[in-house]
C-alpha cells in the first residue's frame, strides 16, 4: 500500500514529465539516473514508477520541471509586448520604410536601367530583338486567329441579337452570348499564342514573355470584356445597370486603364526580380502602387454621380439603407483604396519573404477588387430578387406587405452569401486555409471563424423561417374574403384562418428560439463558458415562475384558447361585455378594436367567457311594418324576387349563404302589421347586404303601391261637418293637442324594451 504523499508526488511527476527525468540518489551524495516515463501510463506502470523513485527524487524532478515552466512563462512574458509598444513599433517600421523610399528615389532610374541592361545581357542585343520580334509575331497570329473566330461566329451573333426581345431577360441573354463569344475568342487567342510560344520560344524566353502577355494583355482584355458585359457602353438598350451613357463610357475607359496600370506594376516587379533588382533597391513598387490607389480615388471622385446611380438601381421598393449605401459608395471606394494602400505599406515594412511573394502576385489588388465589388454585388442581388422572386400572392395591402417582406428576406440571405463569397475569395488571395484555421490550426483564429460561421448559419436559418412563415401568412390572409386592413364595421368580419392566427406567434417564437440557441453556440465557440448562463437562465425561469404566476396563467390560458380555436384574427368577439374585432394576439393577451376606434387589451387569464359573432355564418332578421290592409302574400313575392335578384348579382351573391326570404306576419301593433324577412350571410357581409335589401324593399314597395305604416293621431271633433268654418285659432289649438298626444305616445314607445338580431351594438 502506497504512502499518500508518495502517490501524489508520482502522479504530479507523470503529469509534468513527457520525456526522460532526472533522478537523484538518497543521502548527501547524489547521482543522475535516467528514468523513462511512458506516454500512456497504466495503474501498474504508476505503481512500478513510484516503487523505483524515492521522495527526494520526486521532489527534485518537480522542482526542476517547475523551474522550467517558470522560465518558459517568463520568456513568453518578455516576448509579449504591450499593445502600445507594438503600435509604436509598427509605426516606426512604416516611417523607416517611407524614409527608405525617399532615400532610394535617385536609384529608381539607374536601377531600372540596370535591370534592362541585365535583361539585354542575358539574351544579347540581337537576342533581345529576336525575342521581341517573336513575341510580337506570336501576338499578331493570336489576334488574327481571334478575329477569324469572330468573323465565323458573327452571323450567329447578329441573328441572336436580332431575335432578343427588348426587356431585361432579352438584354441579359444578348450580353451573356456576347460575353461568352468574347471569352471564347480570348481562349482561341490564348491557345494559339501558347502553342506558338512553346514552339518558337525557349523556356528562358518564356520566363519573360509569359508575364508580359498575362499582365499587360490577357488580364486587361478579360476585364474589358467583363466591363462591356456589365456597362454596355455602346449599347444602352442592353445595359444591365442603372447608369447613363456618359458615366458608362467613362467608367469603361478608366477601368481598362486601371487594369493596364495594375498589370504594368506587376510586370515591372516581376521583371526586376528576374534581373536581380530587389524591391529594396528602388522601391519602384511603392510609387506604382501609390499611383494605382490615386487613380482609383480619382475615378471614384469624378464618377461619384454615375456610381451612385449604378448602386441605387431601379428597384421601387428600395429602403433608406439602400439609398445611403448608393450615396456613400464612391467615398467607400476611396476609403477602401486608402486602407489597402496602408495595409500594403505595413506588410512591406515587415520584410517577410512570404508576404512579399503574395504582394508580388497581386493579393492586395484581389482584396481591393472584392471589397469594391461587394456593394455592387448587393445591387446585383436586389436586381435578381426583383426579377426572380415569385409573383405576389393575392391582392391588397396584406399581399403587398408580405411581398415586400419576402423580397427583403431574399435580399438579406443573398447578402450573407455574398459576404461569405467575398471572405473566401480574399482568404484564397492570401493563401489562408479557413477550413484548417476553423479546425484548430490557430486557436484564436479558429474560435473567431467558428463564431462567424455559427452567426451566419443562425441568421440564414432565421431568414428562411421568416420567409416561409411570411409567404404562408400572406397566402392565408389574402385567401380570406376580408383583408385585416379593411373596415370591419360594427359586426366584425369573417376573420382569418387558424393558421393566420397562429403563424405570427410561431414566427416570434421561432425567431427567439433561433436567436437564443445560436448566440449561446457562438459564445461557446469563442471559448466563453455558457454553463453559468444556462444556470442563470434556469434560476431566472424559476423566479419568473414563482413571482409572475399571473403571467404564467395568461400564457397557459392563451395556449388553450388557441388550441380550442376560440377566436382568430379579424373576428368580432365579446369578452365579458367588451366587444371588438380581434386585431392582434400575443403570448399573453389579445387586442380588440371596437368599431368606433378604441383598442382594448385583455389578458387571456381574465377571460371567463368569450362570444364569437364571426364564426361560420350569421343570420340577419329584418322587420317591416305595413298597413293592416296590405296583402302578406304580395309582400312575400316581393321579398322572394329581391332575394333571387341579389343571389344573381355579381357584387352581392358571394356574401349570401341563404337568400333573403319572407317569414310572414310576425306581429301586430297599433299602426299596422309587422312582416319579417331573413337571410344567412358570411360574417362581416351582413351589414352591407342589409343596407342593399332595405333600399330594394323600399323601391319595390313604392313600385307596387305599398306604403310603410306610419304612426297617426286622429282627433274626433264634434261638428266635424262644419270643419271648414273653423277659425285659425281653433285649428292651431287642435294641432297643438294632437302634437302633445303624439309626443306622449312616442315617449311611451321608447320606454318599452327592444330586442335586435345580429351583432351587438
């Protein structure tokens, strides 16, 4: 059985050691004895190791390893500089680099002349002229082959252009065919000069000729073809971007000039390296690179109106953000150019051979290109979404809002994908393996990349869920007879479907769940321990559960109301005497809009009884008072005729479930008999139909000589035969008495309880 102290020391020694250990002998004298520690120790090996080592040996080994760890940490602390010191060091390096630029100005022309001398010395004067002649001949043959290809395909190209319609897709097809034709011509040019070059030029000659063709001919021509595809400077009717002729031609010319300047810079740097002239001798790359960035700034400043036009596009549904991006894009381009210039100067000051190789290959130009084109990609995405998005479902404000919301979701997803593309292209330009970094090649970089990947996936998932729910919601709402934006009237509307009621809650719930899950995953990817956050959330949930029982009751009550399908958005309900149309629901309450405007917010937990006036169907009963001598059968025929006519009316027939018809004599009063009619309608349509029925009944009664019964007051006057001999005073007194009696009867009638049908008032 081991002594506890010895066992502890043995385990610590195993943890600290990964190779040979130094053992000391017991006593005043000591000697070194190497003990090999296996990498994977079993309990038996630990026992054997402890048995062979004394306590003093373990102590000595631990002290030695602790000293080594302390020295290593001290060295790391010395290497780890203060951020301010690092910034100062960077600034000093850049100042030293710029000072060196100024110092080497006199060497530029002499060193460049020396590079030319070395080039001529390599091939000789005659060999140099032969090389230039061969390169020129190869290029001429390549151009001839390209022109012959264009000549053979011209007829096909002209026919394709003549058959295209004058719309977006016709323009895109024409430009794409022309672009493919130009690229095919460039491929023919490249294949011909490559074949001739390998046959006529030596490998040493190709070392100079290949970069010249690549940087000064191939790349500018390829960029010119891409510029013609986008800007169409000479054919405005096929132009894909929103820019006028002047700025299209200006940008096209200067883009070709910029590519030529970039190609010249890369070729000169490569040429100097081949001829033994390093960048430290002349720093000509500094001046050429600076001229490129100045040229970009000049183009962006002079063409800021055209660039803003192009970035703004023609989408009528553009947002304020889109307008701001379009306005500031020229200044963004200038800023990107300046930042890339500073980055290049910083990297050049580091004197790292790998970085210098990447700069000579144009990694910074690739980075600048993708950063500058990123806003243009956004404009492209908005244009594609505008023309590729499915048509609007239904009509009305609801469908329009859903259509615009769907469009913004597509655009936001496209922006995320475009951002990922830009990052991948920039990483490829700098030879950065993001997959390796994300897999743990660099701990800090791995965590950061994983963080952004998780955030991007969560954002796209959130947009996809919103996209699906918005489209379903628009479909459900526009399929209803009544839009929620329409005035429902005092009886409410028919309401939406069950999905139209539940989907908004589902959208909010899904968005919150996605946000919480992916934020926690992203924080975990950064190395933040999310266990305390989860524990805190659990404690907070318990606190809310105990301290907000009313809130929990409201939420649970709302769930059961939705499960029971007791109400839907747009339906007219009565909740404990509070009536209105269900305008909005949340997880704890509902909002009722009264037909006169007020909005009532009612928690679900307070609902004891709910009456729904908009579910399935509504029966409306109408009363008409006619004189006693009216024929009820005649009225019945009139009602039946009106019901049949309205069932055939295109405006009103869809509102009926059963036609308007007579129910016969319902009651008698002191002025006539009451005849009742009824009809069954869709909820929300009954009041419009009732108004129309009243108008038609009035017109039909007038046409058939039927009067509505009116309240009359008859005064019996003795000696009425002599009424024509009454004086004016007697007539006035009789009228006053009759008016007083009529008022009394009217007051008595108002005091009688009345009953109605249909929706509550």
